[in-house]
C-alpha cells in the first residue's frame, strides 16, 4: 500500500509539472480572489449541509460564465458577469453566526 501512495504522489507531481508547462503564468489578483471565494463557498456548503447538486450547480454557473469569455475572468467581469460565489471569502461566524448543531 505504501508503494501505491508513493507512486500516486509521483504521478500528481508529474501532472502538476505538465500543467505548469502548458498553463503556466501567474493569476491576476481578481482571479485569485474568485478562487478564494470558490474555496470559501465550498467550505460554507460543507459546514451548512448544502446539497452536492446545489454546489455543483452554482460552481457550474460560475465556470460557464468565465468560459463564455474564453476563460478570461477579467473580460467576463467587464461584460457584467458576477459569479454566484462572490463574497463568500468574506463570510465568517460574525456575519452569519455559528451553526445551531454539529453536522458531524
């Protein structure tokens, strides 16, 4: 089993290197901010028991909105596109409160 883990890590490292070569380059600040909103939305969804279907639907909307503009988030925004995940990275317990009960 340990050999499988080592092999999988090697495969992931190789895949990451291929991705860097083909799609390298820094992200813009706005792209990083959107990805932070995506992360926060997924965390929010897990913590609050939202459905998998709802999460995929919202992420799909946002990905399609950017894809419609050639994967340029800045172009999508300049055309009026607003991702549904916007602002989730700014949500915290102070703004929405703690869950009433644990989901674990």
